[in-house]
């Protein structure tokens, strides 16, 4: 059921509370027109009560058997907050995992340009141990005269690449009119930086049963990113991966400024997995390796990087794409660091 209203209370159940006691609280909340989100973690069961503040205040929740304490959720974001769900969310896509110690290694072309370009890249990244394939077919371009992507024709190429390599697909959705076409093929739906606050698009992907990769807007605060994720989760889709991809600052020597500090902050604030896109942050391929390694060391749950067979011929973002021939060495470094962090590629 989609949550309505704003979740206001955390009902912390006693360590020894029974399933029946949890059900009783949930039933009383339902009777009062509120929705309950139960999360059972290592530290016991917590129920987030989602409903009208006044209505919840009228329930004598503290007196219920098994209830240890009732607390307000203080953060503006509720469902995505660590207050509500203490354990990390692990997102599973076709047997590959992201979050909770599983490192998502997403690689592929910026843009699906033609069949061989995408298949060649897909084979190379699969052989070097990437866990998912990225590739845009609906491209957000600054110039209306630039290549806008292959659209549905590109989706068919991606599907073929998945068929051959087994890698799940990550691709961007820009327009609610393309939801059906994208959802039919994508395994993970990317919401790009420019659409991070496209609230109707966020609600739309909140109602589909596929994971969402939500990129931080170039001028969005961390709180705004979390509020955007809340829009998706509020509709019932709890499978959201957050992505730091660089923000706009006064600095011009990199395309954007990778906010590496956002990684530990987000990990503190939310149970959702947090990945980093060093490619768009860097804008130049020689910086992608160092930024990717910084992301792993900062505790990111994954990276998403651009790879192309011949970057000098790329229709989009050539300077930042790693040539296929250099991807193996890049992947070896990432794998070693992921292991050093005590994690594994998911
Ligand atoms: C992309 O990943 O293809 C992309 C366009 O990135 P961003 O939305 O972060 O600019
Ligand atoms: Mn790109």
C-alpha cells in the first residue's frame, strides 16, 4: 500500500516483544487510518507510523503490550531515514546485489550509439568483473542540437547486451511517457541529475516494481536528495540507490566537484545504498580512477563509470569515458580496494 500523510512516529518494540504484539500495534494503527511500516533489524523491531500527526497523538501507543517507547521522527525525510530502518537496504537485481557489504560495479557507455559499440563495451566490462551494465538511450543533453539518444531502438540493443553477458541493465528514464518502454527492458531505472526534483517523475517510478538509481542534482543539497528519494519510497518502492555525481561549485578544473563527504553523510542518514559516479564528476578520464578509488575508500556501496571502445569517437562525454582497453586495469584496482574495505562486488 502506498503511504499517505507524513510518517511521524517511531514505535520501538521491546526486544522480547512477540509477533502478535507487533501485529496488534499495526492493527490499531490501521483502525485509526494510519499505515504502519514494520522493520525488523538486528536491534529488534521498529514500527514507523505514517498518518496524521493529530490522529496518531490520540492513540495510547505507549501503553500497548510489547511497546518500549514511542518517539517522533525528527528528520524531514522519514521512510528513507536510518532512524526508521537501522539495517542497510540491500538491492537485488537478477542475482546481483548493491548495499550491505555488496559493492555495485556499474559500467558501460555513456550513450548507446550503435549495436557493436554497446556489445563490445558490455563484453569487456562483463569480462573484467562489472556487476551491471549502464547505457543511456534517452539522453539529457544541454544542447537541443546534440544527439538525444536512440530511444526504443537503443533499448533493444541493451536487451541484447544483457542477453549475451547476463549483466542487469541500468538506463535513464526522462519522460513519464516512456515509463512502459523503459520499465519493460531496464533492470534499474536511472533518474538523472537534472530530474532529481521532477516530483511527478519520482512518484511515477515509485509505483513501478523496479529499483531506481537516483542521481543527485548538481545544485541539490544532501537533504534535497533524501527528500527526492522519499518521494519514490512513499509510493511503495523501497528499492532506491542514491548516487553522488558531483555538484556545481566555483571550481572549473573538474567538470563538477565530487562531494566525497556526501558519501559518509548519506550513509549516516539513510539505510539506502549510496554509490558514486566519478565519470561525470571528473569530466576527464585521467581523474576517474582516483575519484573512483576515493569513493570506495569513503565507504560507497558502488560506482557507476563510463566506458567506450573508442572514446575519441563517442557521441557524448568522450573525454571522460574509459577506453575498453584500459578498463581491466581499472577494475583490478577497484576490486582490490573493495576487498580491502571488507566488501565484495555484488
Ligand atoms: C548519465 O549518467 O548518463 C548522466 C547523464 O548523468 P547525470 O544525470 O548525473 O548528469
Ligand atoms: Mn555521460
